[in-house]
């Protein structure tokens, strides 16, 4: 799978740990920055990854910042992005299976390397179920993104 990965300065070290793990599992990895621990603004990094997902340069994304909260908020501002902040494996796969999550957000100051590897693995292994109830709910999310004040 083509996977994009991006981090702000707080997530840089974790990103560097995850890239070889992704490659070892056969994924084609696109590193969208940052390239050091020098301070950067997480909205810029989140936007770069979100645009790569939306433009189909990558199939899914992994986004890292200190807590994961700011990066998640920023990524979700782009219509079509469904970024989920996860700290447990159930949420990481269920977010894809039920909500068609396309970006996994991790808090680099919240979780360790091994848990991060596990969350990325289950996120990338999961598939959207296309069950009618989940399709219906995604339709309502799309209506919200389009500015429909009456949705749902």
C-alpha cells in the first residue's frame, strides 16, 4: 500500500521509527516531513498529508504530533479527510471498518514506539465494510462537509 507519513517536530522521532517498520511490511512510504526536531506548525504538516491522501498520491496516511489532537483537528478541516486520533488497536481498525478513516493520528508524547507500530499495522490491515448503515452515516458526514446546515 502507498502510505504517507508526516509529523511535526514533536512527532519526528516516532516517524523515523515507523518508516522502517512500514517498509519492512512491504509498504511504499512517502515521507511528507518534517525533517528534523526544529519547530514547525502542525497545521502545515497535516495539510500536506491530507492533500496527498485526497490527491491519491497515497492511499492512507499516518500523522504524528505531540498529543495528536492539533494535527487531527487540522487534518479534518479538509473535506474528504477522516482522520482519527487513536491510542488503542480497537479504535485504529474500527475507525477504518466503520468510518472509512483514511488518516491515523498518533500522539508521539502519549504512546510508545511498539504501540505505535501495532496501531499503524491494524489501521493499514483494516478495510471499510461498506455495510449499509456505515455508508448511510458517511453520507451524512459528506453532507456536513458540504455545508448542509440541515444534515443530518
